C-alpha cells in the first residue's frame, strides 16, 4: 500500500464517508468536512490511492523520538479487508529514520480498535505510562509500538 498527502480529489472522496466515521469515533477534528479542505497537501494527513483509508498523525509527538497516530479510519464499506492494517504498516515504513516508536490512542467506545492495534504488535500502556491525555472526547487507552 502506498500513502500520500491528501490531494483535492482525495478530499472530495474522503468527504463522502470520513466526517460520519470521525463523529462516531468521537474525533471532532475530522467530523468537520472543512477539515479535509484545510488538510490538502498537509504532510501529516495521509490517504491511499483509492481514498478508502485515512491517517492523521503528528511527528515528534508525544515525545521527540516518536510519532503519534491521531486518527486512522477506513471507509465503512471496505472494513475487515486488511486495509487498516496495511495502512498502519505503510505508515510505519514511512517513519523509518524519523521515529523510534509510534503511539496510538484508542477510544474506549471502539472496542474492536484495541484488538486491531494488538494484532499489529502494539502494546497497551498503563495510565501512569501515558505520554499525554488523548485528544479524543471519550476515555481511551494508549498503545505503543517500537519500530
């Protein structure tokens, strides 16, 4: 899988499903359709060639040697086909030489997300090991993977 920054055509395709998915997951930032327009060519907002996957991240966060996945989503009609896992792994490949670890907050409201990250080799962190409080409005757990 190949990831790239969002282009105008990608933003149009993502707008058909991402705001609803983000709202359901409690990620208000991406529930606003205008967020996609503002994210065109942002190097920290990625999609795949078919715009069925979306990934927003921050480099050097929550610590300088890491990256934080803020939100990873797959179009509802394309879930459970391995697209999310391939997206996460493609993202990790992009990070080579830029980060030593990846953090991902997992909203408690999305129970399957915990298993998704566990299958990819991410480890849950106890609350005392959380790097920061997650941005999500719902209670969460942090997952971490060393690269």
